[in-house]
């Protein structure tokens, strides 16, 4: 049975990943690291309430023996300068990844990035540069498997709501537009269930590339062992 770690489980993507992990027969333990409790109970679920995301070293004993980390923690760049956004997006993610790599180099590390991420780290969009650097440095770290997930539009299922008020407003009033995009370009839109299943399947079966686009998420979600 696999043991997985999830960050960002209070958010829309993280909650979708969490629900699929709890449901999956090959996952025996789901360790959620967050600043506040999820307020839910499940036999597989363990929570660590952790306030300082720049330092995870005190959690070493609890993080040993993990098979995967699904890093779903994210924040909108709106209203943040580059230093503030980099601290949350890059510094916190790499702080956890470094501790995990020292403990479990054979694990799978999955990072939720975004469409438009700038792998050159030199483009005009601040958020895209920071996410590009985060992706690049995670891929260089040396994990046995590391996948950078770049979902575009995401449809929340299973009663999930976005923790970002602006995004939830869009879902409440413009879901018809998202569904229209899905109808016109079905490979450009994924849902939270597909994202969760794709994360689990990437750990179990691997994938032929490290950058995971929406069409790859759809393929991985339906993947079975070869």
C-alpha cells in the first residue's frame, strides 16, 4: 500500500486530489500538511498542522517512507509582488521538496503548475517565470519521478468549491462558458477527478514526459498498467 503526501488540500485542486487518493485501493495512507485542519475524518487520512512552510525539517520522522508528494499548494499572483509570490510559490515548494528528497529520493514528486508557465524563466509574465523556475529546479533535484502538471481550465466535481473567491464567482456565474470551451476544445479542459486520478496513476505507472498538459491529464486519468 502506498503512502502519499498532499499540500494545498484545502484548495480546489488539492481537494480533488485528496478525494481520489482516499478512494484509491492502492493507497493506504494520505498525509495532509496544512496550516489548518480540513475538518474531515477518514481511516486513511492523517493531518499535520504546520505553520512554517519555509522549514519542514522537524517533520522528518513523519515524512519518511512516502511514495509520492502531490504539491497542490498555490496562490493567485493578483496583488502580490514578485518577492511575495516567489516566497509562496517557489520557496515553500522547494523547502518541502528538499527535505523529501533527502528522506525518499525514490518517491514521485508532482507539482501543480499552470498553463502558460515559462520554462525559460525570462518572459514578461511574473507568475509564469516563477512557476517556470519552480518546475525547472524540481526536475533537476533528482527524484526518481517528477511531473509538472499544467492544467488549464478545471471543472470542480464532487461538491468541491474553489477557495479563491474570484474563481468561485467565475464558476458560479460562468460555468456555461467553461462547458462551451470544453465542447469546442475537449482536450483543453479537465476536471478535479481527472486531475486526482492522473496524479495517482503517474505515481503507479509513470509517464513518458515530465510536463503534463491537459490532454496528458486526460490520458493519465484513464491509464492502466501496461
